[in-house]
């Protein structure tokens, strides 16, 4: 049975999971894959979370890019729906990478540790989601451990995130006293089994307020959960799917990812409420149009590049999020900004632990396109090559360092390697107009360590980072004459980025304020959208 691109897109759910480290993202990912039938046994994704625990282990895992990349997107077919789970890097140093990944997601699951509520990284990631108003589903995890009062958790969501929480379930106790939860929509009670032999069997749901409940709750517990669920329904707004889609309301689920409790319910909720791909604004010949998932023309944008997944082959894979049409293997697509055409003969789809050739794909899907540097992060691809989706921003780095290669004969090699990493979006590269140094910029210190590690392992380059005499980088905007006038007068502080765009390297934030005042016609921008 062949379905139209619109019908195929309508059964896609493309989402990402955001959380503070240790809240349970890896455990939840794995158990969602299990609940969705994508994997049969625990342990496949889990290994990753454990390895990330320490920095050196984490870097080792980064080197084992096969694992890391197959986990970048995980696709599974479940109950007639096609789920694409996008992985976001957990470490805060990679917020830019996370931002880009979230541009490819239609919804996000926010995992909270029930004992900790909203943590700093949750807040940061939430803000990134809010920039795009992506609908957010909340999963309050670790209910099998001593948790905060659920009313307080809801209050925190509403005050810290300015989001209306709409609980769809209500927990009975927590920690040693966790007995299950009430399904508020269907008036059922889902009992939680403390320990089961195979660790995944929980008793079947029963009617709430039926006699059977007494086998799971003592009278006090029963009174408490009845009162709680009544109160919470009075106190909170009822779940409104429209308000959720607009980013004002979040449905709240409870559970224990580790004990596989509440995970199937979350998956069901994602299927029922998370939005399928919708229309995306784009520019065509200078005019704004809306690209619909069911449009004939195949289109999409590259949100991530991963290079050297296999260190023996200098391969690079571009992750393309499709926005419209029926993509078929062997199709020719054009890159909007360069006009280059490529035949996509071996597109990859990522099914949990396997990669497969994608014979066809639709809006909402993510395909990996192996290429040799033709594709860059932010590229728009389409059959006509005339569509351009809003660019993915580059953010001004917070740390700038000078990089030197220990063997001076390898300077040229270094240039290529740094360009490769910058094209992947790992770090940013600035070449000062005067001198032979390379300045690299990153959002956090860990990025430099990962970079040194990758330069050594993938490019056999021993490098040293030294403090750069610059503190900030700003892209220049404004009329050409004004930009050139400024650049001419500040030649010693000017550099080019990877796209040959002019960048001002300032010694301090104060200096930016100073020049901005003196050159009011020039804009000193903190982020740049790739043209
Ligand atoms: P992350 O990806 O968000 O960083 O979190 P991850 O899934 O790795 O989980 C962090 C820790 O929290 C792990 O424990 C994991 O087992 C535990 N965890 C996750 N979900 C639950 C849950 O629902 N209940 C309980 N009780 N624990 C949960 P760890 O001690 O670091 O590892 P391990 O020794 O358990 O393997």
C-alpha cells in the first residue's frame, strides 16, 4: 500500500529528549525503544550513558563514533506511527549543537528527576525549545525514589518555565511507598510492582475506585491519592492540545524509566498529542513561501554533520531533516546556496542499533547522506535547488584560543583538519587577516579537549592550544561600505570565518561597546545565519 507524502508525514513523530545530566535521558531513551519494539533487550543504549560518566570515558565514546552516530537519530515504527527520536548531546558545552538538533525536532520530551525538579541544564535547554516554540511533553522520572511533592513539581514548571502543567496521570506516593499512578483521563489505576523477576511486568490497570484497588493501596494511601488527583484536577487547567501545540501548556507524565513504568504511557501520549511535521517557511527567489509536508518537491535541511565515523575512511555523513515530498533512493537533490547537485545513492536510515539504506523517506524523517564535504550544516536541499530554509545560527564563541601544531611541517594539514571540524560545527575557525595563526572558538572548554582528541586520532596531529589575545568574536553587518571602512581601520583585529565572512576579534566586551558607539552603522552580531 503506498500512501501519499501527506499521509506518510501525518504518521511521523519526530522528537528529541532534553534533560539535565543524570535525570535519566539515556535510560528513558532505551526504554522508549523497548516499548516501541525497536530493540529487544536492554543494554544497547545504556552502555553509552555509563560511558559518559567520566570525561575520559566520554571522549573515548566520542571516538567510537559508530555508537554515537547510530544514536543520533533512532527510528522506529510502532502502532502505525513512525517515531524519529533525535539524540541531543548531554553536556552543556554543546548547547549550539543541541540547538541545531532541536531545529529538526517537532516536539521535545523534558525529563525531570522527581527529586530535583528543574535543574540548570533543564532550564537552558527549555529556553532553546522556547526560541522555536516547540511543544514540550514532561516526564517526571525516578518516582521509585523519594520524590518532591508532585504539587511542588508542577508549581516549579509553572513558575520557572511559565508553562501550564496539565498532569495526565497522578502518582500514588514515591520511593519505597510508590504504588502506581492514576490515569486521570480514563479513571484507571496503574499499579507499580516493586520487584518483578524480569523487571518489566507491572500488573494490568484496574478501574480506579474499584474494590480491586485495595490490593495495592491501604486506606490511607487510597484517600491520599484520591484527594490528590481531585485537587490537581481542580487546580490545574485541563489539558488543551492546542495550547500544547502553541507551546503554552505541557502534558505531565510520571514514571520510572529504570523500572519501565509509565514509559509505554509516555509513548502513547507522544503518538496521540505530539505534532506530525507541519509547513515550514522558506524563501524561493526572494519570496517567502510555505513548504508543506505533502508538497511534490522533495526538500529538507542539513542540521548536523558527523565526520570520520569510521576513522579508516574519511567519510562524513550529513543529517538531512526532510520537510516535504517523497524522497526515493538515487534521487538528485540540489544545494541551494552552491547550486551543486548530488545523487543521493546511499542514504542511511538509523533503526536503533542498525543502519539501513533508505529506499524512501518523507517529511519528518532524517536521512544520513554520506558525502565528501559537499554538504554543510544549514544547507537547504531540494529538487529544484531554489528553496532556502531559515539558516541555522552560529553563536559567538565564548572562548577563543590559538591553535599550534607541534610539527611545523604539518601546518597545511592542520588547516584542512580545522576546516573539517568547523564544517561539522564542532568548533568555529577564524583566520586573522594578518599572521599565520588559526584561532578556534568554542562555547565551552570541553570542546577544545574533544577537538585535540579528534585531531590526534583522526588526523594524527599533535596540537597545543594557547590563550588568544582576543576575548570575543563578532560578525559584522551593515552596508558594504561601512563594513569595509571599519575593517580597513581595524585590519589587525579582523579575521575571516569558514565562509569567508568578516569577523571582528575584540580584546574585551568593553571594546565591542566602544567600537559600536564609534561605528553606529556597523552591526556587531553575536550570531550568524549561514547564507
Ligand atoms: P542521563 O542520560 O540523563 O545522564 O541519565 P541516565 O539515564 O544515565 O541515568 C542516570 C542515573 O539515574 C543512572 O544511575 C540510572 O540508572 C538512574 N535512573 C534513571 N532512571 C531512573 C529511574 O526511573 N529510577 C531510578 N531509581 N534510577 C533511575 P547510575 O547510578 O548512575 O547508574 P547505575 O549504577 O544505576 O547503572
